[in-house]
C-alpha cells in the first residue's frame, strides 16, 4: 500500500501500520508510517517509552530524537530506505 506517511509527510511511499501504543500494552489505535520512520521509531524507543509518553503522532513529532530524523527523511526521495541502526540501549 502506498500513500502519505503520517509522521514525516512524504507522499507516494510504501506504508506500514504502526500501533501508537504497542499491542503488548493494549494498544489498538494505529498510524500509517513509511518504512524508514517506522523502523527508526522502534530503533530508538522501547515499547514502554512508546506506551507511556509517545503514543500519538504529535508527541512523536515533538520528541527531539525522532524530530531530527523526520527533518532529514523529508528531504529524501520516496523510494529511499536508509539503513537504521538500533540505539545502544535497545540492543539488549
């Protein structure tokens, strides 16, 4: 499925479904995100962080860690899927 990423706003990108609150915490509300944004979120945040403080698109957009990535990815072509590295604290 292609469309517009709800986080970065790029259009005509392949979309994935992101649970705004992880399913393990009872989340049912979802957002359509491009693959790079979805991967980046899960690379830098724990599910606990997502459930407790980053459970809306607006909260994600205003968080410093993802905001810099979003500014960068907006300038990239729709077909670009960069390599995403997990944050050191996420590698456990």
